[in-house]
C-alpha cells in the first residue's frame, strides 16, 4: 500500500500547501530519492540546526552572562554541570573517592544513562579542546573554572559534541516514528518540525531517553516484545518515565490475551536496566542513590502546580506532602488509564496509553523543566496525528518555555511587579495543553469511527476510506 499523503489527510497541512500549489493530485508521484522518510530527516536536521542557532548568544560568551541566558532564552544545564559535577576533571560520576567528593560535594543527580553520556562527552571535549593534564587541572579551584579561558574552550567543545550527538538522536527518533506506521510516515513531521524540539533539545540530556522511547514504539509496532523491553529498560536507566510504557504493554497484552509478550518485555526491560545500572551501583552505591534521594527530598519546584499553590496562597508544602499526594494521584490515574484501555471499543495504541500515563505523571510532578515537553513529543506524534492538535499543545509549551526564563531572569516575579502571576498562568496554560491532548486521545479511543492511526500490531493502519 502506498503512503497516505499528508496534504490530503490533514486540514492544516492542506491549507499550508496552497503556497506551494495545493494538495498533491491523484496521479502525483513521489521523487525516487526524496522519499517521505528522507524528507523528514532533512526537516529534522534543519529544525535542529535552527535550535543550535537560537543558543548562539549564550554559546559566544560561554553562558557567562547571567542576564543573556534568560532574556535570550538560551539557557542550558550542560556548561554548568560540566564545571560543577567534576566533568572538567573527568571525575567518574560514581566515585566515592574522598578527594573527589571534597572538591565536588554535589553528585550527578540523574539516572546512570545520562551520567555515562555526560562523562563520555566530557572525555571527547578534553581531547578536542586539548585540555591540560588532569593533575595540573586539579591544582585549580573549581570555583575559578568558569572564568578560565581554557575551560571555556572545553565547555564550548562539550556543548558542540553533545549537540551533534543529540542531533543524531533526533534523526534516529524521526526514523523510528516515520517507520512505525509505514502507511503514515508523514505523521512524524510533527516531531521533525516541532518548535519545542528546536527550543529545548540542548537544555539538558533528555534526547537519549526520547530516542529510546521512539525506538520502543517502533519495536512494538514490529511485534518484537523483547526488543521493546530492552529499549524501555535502557530508557529507564536514562530517565524514569520510559518505565511507564510497560503499563501500556500490559493493557494491550491483556486485551489480546497475550500476556507472554508482556512477560518477555518486562523481563527484557529489567535485565537491560540492571546491566546498565550495575557498574554504577558497584562503583559507588551512595552516589547511585542520589537520583532517588534528590527527587524524594525536593519540594515544589519550577513549573509545577505545587509551586503555583505554594506561591499563590503563600503556604508551605512539605516534600512529604507532595510525595504522598502525587503518588496517590498517579496511582489512581494509572488505574483509570488501565480501565479505560480495557473498556475502549478497540485496542488502544502503545503511544496513546503511554501518553496518558506520562501526562498523569507530569501533571503532579514536583518540577516541570522546559525540556520535559520532549518526553511527550514522540508519544503525541503517534497518538494525536493531527497538526491542529499539535499546534494547540505545542503553543502552550512554547508559552511556558518563554515564561520560565523570564521568571528566572526576574522579569516575572509572583508577589510583586506589573507581571505578577503571569508565570503561574503560563504553568496552568501548559497543564491545560496537556489535558487537551488527553481529551483528544480519550475521544479517539472511544469514538465510533477510528482515527487513521489505530495501532494494530502486525496489520496496516486503516485507510481513510474506513473512517
């Protein structure tokens, strides 16, 4: 079967195509080399490059200007963690060496996959920037690193190396999404040209997990539960949220009376996670635990509804309260998603179920960093394959992206100033955007006529004529 044309299937794309002559005709033929997947990969590369350009002002001064990083919205965690977590000295993130811990009391507060990636790219930056001998580097104080011209060269090399690695992961994600439903490769365009991809890809190390989630969706569409589990396990070792996909696998397996697939995926995920985590656990168990203790002990933080409540009503919300209430809410949310997945007239897709579960987690999470939008992006692309819905949702995320930097830069200060409360409003608008996606997914799950992309493992997606 030939691919479904985006200009004939999506109202927004059809309207935009008028500037290039209108929708493709009945007898149009694609270019022999410029296949849909290759076009999407090219679009991803262009959008990602634009995102790198957007960070230029911060890159030029090595993120040293405290105002520019917020007013120009080009902040990134990478340079600060390079100097603040021992990467400038190539310290192993899970080292318990007292000398290392004396110089760097703060440990990488991320799952091991991110720590490995950061440590590996730090080595590459040292080689590229011709860094001095490590013994010589240790004679300096970490407090002076940011002003050291040599360290600044290393930081720029570190960011560039990570950026190119992220670009490859973005391309890989696009390929996974474009080939997950062969008749509808153009659905992946919502990922390839996503404004949120350009704006947030370089903020932190979230794209490795994004690529693994996209890969898990692809593997599941190919009826490969073991590979699906491996990719989920690797994703969980990089960020916690890919673990939630196993809930969707369980619901689908239950409906298909195929619990063997769920068992294989779960076992493969557990083995993959353990293989990746074991070196860190054996090398420095206390440092490995930091990810868990850090997130357990933190209180209401940026972007969360907890922060809005604490600031707007001038109350103190303890970490324990947030932990208990958010865990109870998320557990109830997951049970609700499972029930709806079982009761839906058709078997939902893994992307649909995954989006519902991950959204529930984000709604009550203690923090919502701007790059967390990437967690939902591959799921939303396959679960909600309509550009108008993507534009509504991503519009709310772009508003939040701008507001969080203005807030951190002091332009938005709840409790004072002309713009008091706008940051809270931006958080609530973002939450409304996520709930909008949830509503669209639930509508599609229970509507009488299916949307064009209802995942049926081992079978093609329904054609437009069946809607």
